[in-house]
C-alpha cells in the first residue's frame, strides 16, 4: 500500500504510535516511545517515496530493543544503571536501518543487560505476553517479541546471547532469527557476553525477517569480530525449492522435560516438510546437556568483565554523597544493578579468579569447543537441524523468578547454538492450550538464506504465523 501510495508512512507511523500508546499500560513492552522523532522520520520517508527513490523498507516503523545505542535518545538496557543514559552515538545496526529508511518508533523493554528468559529482570517492570497477560513473553528481547505479537509494529530488533531472540519469539508466536556470530555488527550494541552476543530481527514472517536482516547485516570495521563475508540476497532465496533438503533431528532435544504438545507440533511440522520433499535423518549432539552449565560459566565470566565499566565515574548511575572512591564504586554498583545482574557478576568473578580459572572457565571453554565440533559433525551430514525452541510454552509470571536454575533451563535448546556461533531461526509451529509453540531451525555458518528459505516454505504451508492474539488491535 505504501508503494502504491494508498497510504503514507506518516499514517502508518501514527497508527502504530496510537496502538503502542493504547497497549503499553497493559503490556509494558516499550521503555520509550519517540512520537516526534518517528513522525519526522515518516515525513522524510514520504518525500523519498514521492521522489520515487524509496527502497523496500522506506517509511516502515520498527521498534528497537533498548540495548542498541540510538544517538540522542535514551538507551537504558533495562537497567537503573543507565536510566538517564542518552547514547552519544548510533549503533551500526541502527545506522544501517536508518540508511534503509526505517522509522524508529521507540525502544522496547528487556531483561536488565539482556540477562533473563522472562523479562521480569527489567527495572521498568515485566512485559506481559499478549496471548495471556498473566504469563511471561520470554526474554530478554521480550518487549520486541511482545510488540510484534500484539501487532503494534510489523517488526523489531532483538539480541540473542543464549536465546533472547528465539525464545521470546517462540513464546509470543512470532518469527525470530539469531544470525551467525559476526553477521550483524556489535558496535553500539551494549555488551553482555561479547563472544556470544548477536543482533537480529523479530517479525511476523520469515519474509519480513529476511528484509530486516538484509538491511542490518554487513562487515563493520568498528567491530573487530564482524565478519567480512558478503551479505546474501535473503529475499531472493526465500522461494528456493526444498526438495532434497536434509533435515537433522537430534534425539537429545526430545527429552522428558519437553511438553508433549510441543513434540507433537514439531513432528507435524517435519511431516509437512517431508511432504515438500525434505528428508529427516537422525543426528547426534551427545553433550547437549552440558550446554547450560558451560553457557552460564562463559556468559557470566564475560559479563563480569564487561559490566566493570559501570563504576559511577564515567557514565551511568552515581550514588549520592560518596564518602570516598570505594564507597562511590560500591554504592553506585549496588544501587544501579538488579539482583540477577549481581548474581552473574559474582559467578563470573568467581570462575575467573586465580584458584578456579582452570576448574571452571578453562574447562567451560574446552567444552564449548567440543559442543561446536559436535554441531559441525552433524551439519556435515545434513543441511539444517530442527528442534523445539523451548521445552515449555509461556510460563506464569513469577513462577520461576525465585529459582534461577529453572529459569536458566528455559534456554536449554537455544544456548548451544550461541556457543557454536551458528545461525538459527524460531518460527511459530502450533499452539498448546492457546499458547504459541516455536520450532527452531539451525543452519551452518552464514547459511541465513537457507534458514529463511526453509522457514518461508513452511510458512507457505501453515498459518500459525498469521494468528494474532485477540484484544490488542
Ligand atoms: N536467558 C539467557 C541468559 O539469561 C539468554 C539471554 C540472552 O540471550 N541475552 O543469559
């Protein structure tokens, strides 16, 4: 409609802003909305469209996870520590989306510093799941997944360190893609665990995710870990034939913790893909059970280092009337960080300390290599690996918050993908008691086009991704 000039970007953006304002009291998915800025960008987009110079994304509104630095606008990372922080520069992923003509509607709620699986760790309060407001949307990109699920925005950005794009996408019934490590620049994306963090799109469809990923990706000299690999034409690959596709099925992902309706949904999805010409082959990922402990040693170690910069001196929260420098450090950090962040910093400092480094950190790194090698061996035999995204559907608010280990287990099917640096997508694959189920498709390095192709083909055969929660439009 935008291309056909049946509607203007200004009208779309205004309607999304109205919806965001209407729904946010109930869903709490936005930390900030920028109506003036968004309408200004929309007006500029309308002139570009009028001049016939529009690209495919010009004038479309997107919400950004509040972990991406947005120049001149509050970037809180869900933390009291950064509640008053206005980013002085633009993250590369944001700059790329600006260049594509995307309109920034606002910044979405998230677990503090991206640590969490339920969005209950935000200093701005929990986000609610649009399918059942008494349940969590998943985390840490819960605000983004919620905003797309409630049809407030057509797409949003997220980040995924151990599952934070895929797990909330699964629990909210939307499509979320975690790219290969290095595909999307981390410059200006506030660091949690630098060897695992990766930004990516959350959208209703694989097609929309393909458009957003294409615009966000690419080599960035300002991120030394950014990959200098060409960006594929993700849209072009969507309709490729999947006849002959080899799908690996790891039995380790279908354990007793997995809810039966999820097993059934994945089985039904595999049948459909087989009817489309794919074949399913058993693969082995024997050390999957180690991925949670390995991930929490490595992610905590890296976060304890990354978060040492928040000391009350250079930026971020500073305690009032410090007595001396130690009091300044202790109280600023004590007041600025929430419980989960403190827990991770303590675990990280412990596993990196002189007496324990070999026993924990070094061992976790060795196991990380082993987990990666297991994926490599499996992906030598198959094109993609299909698994559930999560062991359960959305759980009730408050039900896991006092039991960190049960919370950590929400990511049992996603964290190993980050440890291996591989790309993976979660697509809606059914419902159980009215709550969405997600299917994860894991691919080889830089095979995002293949993942989007399989997801798109699946979405042409199903309508799970088209179903929206009632009551928000
Ligand atoms: N839930 C995981 C954690 O708390 C993953 C979070 C993420 O991917 N950012 O670390």
